[in-house]
C-alpha cells in the first residue's frame, strides 16, 4: 500500500477541510447542544454531496472510495466528533446495500441516502445482546409475504432522525438482517417507537435512541438474509462503521494537538513560553507520533476495504482499537498542557475529552476489537 495520499486525495482533503471549517466549525457547539436541527444540517451536507461520497455516480453519489469518505469525516470531526458516529452508521448502511442489496434496493435507497434526504441507522444491540449477537431476542417472522418484527433495540445511533434502519434479529433459530424502510407508507401494520435521545458522556450531537418494534409489519423484500450469511453481513456493517469512527478519532486528536501546540507557543510562565519546557515538549512529541500512527492504520483499513477485502475486518479492528486509545489518551494530555484553560466548558478540549472516551466503547469496545484480532490470528 502506498502510505501517502495521491495528489487528487490531497486536493480532496483540502476541499473537505475548508468546507468543514466554514460549515461545521461555526455550528459545532450548537450541534452539541441541539440548538440546530441535526437532520436539517445533514441535508445541507448532503446538498454539497458529502452524504454520498461512496455512493456510485449512477445513483446520484460521488463514486468515491471509502478512503475519500474517511478523509471527509476526519476533517469534519476536527470540529464536531459526534458527526463521526452519525456518518459511521449512515455509511455502513450504504456499503451494505452496495455490496449485498438487490437492484431494486439500490435504486430505491441509494439516491436518497446520497443526498441526505434520508439518513440510515443500525439497530443491532439489545439489553442482553451487545457483542454476543447470537443472544438477540428481536424476532422477524415471515407471514403471508410480510415480515413481522417484535422486540427492542438499544443505543441505535441516528434512529430518531432515520428513514432507513438496518436491523439484526432472529428468524426461527437463525440470525436475520433486515433493511427497514421507515417511511410510514412502507409500513403495513404494527408500530415502532423511539425513546428520547439518550443523555450521555460525549458525542452528544448525534441522536441515540432505544427502538421498540410492536408487530411492525413490512414487505418481505426487506429481508437481506436469514441464514449463516447474515452474520458475515453484520460483521461487514460494523467493520465499515468502525473504520469511519476511527477517522473521527483522528480528527479529534489532530484538533486537540493543534490547541495544545498553540497554547504551548503562547502561554508564558517563569518568563518563557511553556513550550520551552521539556515536560511539555515530550507530551506534544508523543501526541504527534501516535496521531500519525492512528492515521496510517485508519487509512490502511479504508484501503483494504477496496483493495484487500480479506484483510478489512482485521485492519478495521486494529484502527478502531488504536485510534480510540490515542484519542482518549492524547485529548487528556492536551487538556493537561492547557491546565485550567482546558477543563473549562468554554474549551473545545473539554468536549473532545468526553467524546474521546465514548469512542473506546461505541461500535464495539476496545476489548471486543481484541477478540476480533485474536480470532483473526486463529487462536
């Protein structure tokens, strides 16, 4: 793998950075506090083409690679890391449809996902089934050409604002994966209910809800798989989401490093800038080195998605494990450099520090990523 970006990708990165600074940067705090509508804001991003970076041009997207999308999320999350979770789940659904969807499903959903007209969500976790997907209790029963869903999902990102939901359930004793159109016209019966947005430590700009299905009746053509392939599909969905969230960690850490460096250059103590003290210098050096390590691991995962798919699962787990750790550790170190300036709620570092810890838990804990890596080693 060429570890350096091509000239066109460098150009894209500059374009994304400029868009993120002008459009996301000035709304970051308002998004965190839900003073602006996330759904409307995503439509604005979609109108610029950035909700459909990986959607093929035939379906209204930009036809870009997963790495192109990673570069956008990295830029966006320098200002608002919560958008990384939103895009992780949205993009995972897009890639699922691209890889496994029927021609009808692609034509129906990809153009809407590309423009942000609809946002996608993933509903996998349950109260008794987090990492252990075989323990899911939500049922999908086929009746007279329809699928009837019953059960409850927890911590579904984007659920409240979504128009499309990827649901992991059980059909008999087999796992099943469904693509649920949340347009009321597509629901033949039953009900779906969302909890209020969950109060949580960080990544507050995204919506996170519990979802209850009470006899929700949908067309059978929404059933992706109800056999052994459903597990592989579900892994793929999460692998894409983890790679995208890793990009969020990069953007977050890069922003934290920039703040720490700027403070070290300008804050004077004992007559000199604190950047002259070796204790501060070593913190910044470690941040810089480990940030680049996380960046390369994340880029490698995105590259493998298109060029070496047999390694994608392993590389996405590595990226998520390492990038989230780097974000947690070094947002804390950046806060240490700023001292009381960093712990103020007026500081973006205070927000980044809370967000960073969330990335070690969301979309599979760090311990779960180690299980994937052990499994890939054949142990």
